[in-house]
């Protein structure tokens, strides 16, 4: 686990979050909503720069876990691959530090790849969401994407999957 500090070395609150992902029926687009806490999503929620969000991505590849794998879709910072259209929305908390970020990985988007090329990795548990801060360039919050049946769709329509990034601090 990371031990976040202010620039002067004093402790700062530990970050955490939740995220959910939903594939459309055709599996050509994946929407997501993530809420992150104790990470400055605007660069102005706190005076210190250590907690500033610098990038956020989906990482995927057959070597995960246990090996870190490359960025397949960036939705905040570099690389930014949400470009067709750019539909990511960042909503800072009204009070406190953090916010909600949502968007959609559309078919033509990706970091030298596509959603279609990464579906196998995502559906087989070889993907994670990662929030990078100035202090932790390798990622401060990471959550593995886990496939779970989405109850309403399965019971009412017989289709649909919900991908959930479980809260986990980066090791």
C-alpha cells in the first residue's frame, strides 16, 4: 500500500475509490463511472501538489496479474485516448477532495489498440483501472476489473455484464 504524504513529508489522507464498468450488448463500447476520494482532481482542491491527479487509465494485458501491463485506454492526462468523441466528464466534489469521473470507451479509441482487441483481457480479469498522482506516478489507486453478472439485465433481459473495479490501494 502507498503511504501518501504532503510535499513537506507530513501525512495526508489515504486515497480510495470505487468504479463500475458496463459493456453494451454488442460489446462495442464500455461506459464507466469512478468516484475517487482524497485525490485532487482539479489541482485546486488542496494547496499541496502531491495529491494532484495527473493521469487515469485502463491497463490490460495477458500478463496481469501479477505483472503491471501497459495503458490500453487513457481517459485523463497522457495518453488521452478518449477522442471519438471525447465524452469523459469530471465532476469535482462540492466539498472535500476528489470527484466523480465518467465516460465511454468507444470502438475506435485506444492506446495503439481497441476495445475489441482488449475484450478478452478485460473479461478474463487481466485489466485494471489506475489513478496516477504527482506523488505516485506509477499509480496511487488501482482496482482490478472483475466481471460479475449484472442482476437486472440477467434476470429481466437475459443479457449484459457489469465490470466492477474493486477498491484496492496500489502495492
